[in-house]
């Protein structure tokens, strides 16, 4: 019985972890819309530079809204995101303090 509870707890924990890391992976975007960089400002607030076509925009993000703060005159270089991270790599990042 105890073993069953541990296995079920592990399944729930892994499902939660996958849902959190999947959200990060989806937020990175594909194609014409990408997150270039982001910086957390609080528990639920952050600023981010997003690539929209040929333009880069600085946006403020809160739980209630997303606001365009500026259009960058000089674009930031795009990070090399050629391949999505494997589950193993995401798990290692999540576990590290």
C-alpha cells in the first residue's frame, strides 16, 4: 500500500514538472514570434524582449495585462535555440538549486 502511494505521488510530481517545463518551452515560440530575453521583476511581473517579424519590442507582463514599453532601435542578438531541450536537461535544470 505504501509503495502505491509513493508511485502515485511520483507520477503527480512528474506530471506537475512536465506541465511547468512544457509551459516554458511553449513560451519560447516558433517562427515569427520569439522571446529574445526576459527578466523577472517580482513574483508575477516581468519584462521581456520579443521578436515580432523584423521588430523587437520591450513589453511589461503582469497577470492582468501585457504592455508595450518600447520598440528597440538596435535589436538584441537572438539566442541559439536550434533544438528544444530534452526532458533530462529540463529535469536537471529544475532540480539544481
